């Protein structure tokens, strides 16, 4: 359960690894958090997304049916959808935490972010996306570049609040009728004495968009 005045998604983000990017506590103060998931079935799958502010205010939930050719494509479509919805409700300078239960996608998101700071625009690891996702990946890249800061955390599927929305979207159609909200998180109070766990310490001492 999230602490009072904190987002449940933020708690998940804080406790999850962010591939290729150091994770010191000062990076936890994202303005918005978006969790996405995609599912695939022969009979039809779905896409789900949950968006919250840092202080726990729900911005949006989405549950929609989808006909992705496989689960990998569904994951990319879900993230594209979630970022599109967030972009319509958040300022351009927003700091965003993305929560994904797909290893390759989380890695690709963070590698793309790190590439923006590389002198040659090179990611730390090659970015390879399924061919059927190429248009969605382009849309994802455009959204990533449209926010002030973004980084992705890898969470377990059973912790992903978007998972049931994507897996049984027909049971969650009511979430799509929730009133649209354009909200800003409360300004965080300064905190002192926070230290990152050793596994997430900023060992490289780097600076810039992807490591501050």
C-alpha cells in the first residue's frame, strides 16, 4: 500500500530496477507515473494503462481491446497508448516514470533516453524492436523526446496495475468512462538524509538528463 500522499505507482517505481540508468533517490520525484501492459490471445487481446501523479492522484485509466499479432507488439502498442494519453494531460517539461513488465521494452526506452546525451547519439546497448512495432516505436520515441525527463522501471507482471486492464479489457470498460483529468502533482517538500540502496547508487557520478 502506498504511503499517504504518495502514488502507488511511485512506490513500485522506487523499488524496481531501471535498466542501464542509475537510480538515486532524487530521481524518484517524477511528476507523473504511467504503467502499461499489453496482452495477446488468438481470440483478441487488450491494452491497459494507469497514470498517476507523484502524490497519488489518478490521472487516467485505459482498458481497450486490441488485435496485436503477438505479445511483444502488444507491449509496444500499450506504451504508445499510455504515453499519448499522458502527453495530452501533462506539461512538456514533466518528469515521467514509466513502469513496464517487459524486459526488452524497458531496456529500449532507457537506452533511447541515454542516447540523447551521447555525443554521437549512440545508445549504451543496441536498440532492436520487432518489425511489426516500427510505427509504434517511432511514436514512443517522439513522446519520450517530448517530456522533460523519462526513465523506465522493470516491474513484475503480477505487480503491474495495468495487467488486469489489458488481460480482461471487457471487464474494465467502465474505466474508460472516468472523467478526463488534467492535474499537476503537489510540489514535493525537500527531504534530507536519503541514500540509495547500494545496487542503485549513482556509481558513475554522471550528470545530465538521463542520470540526474
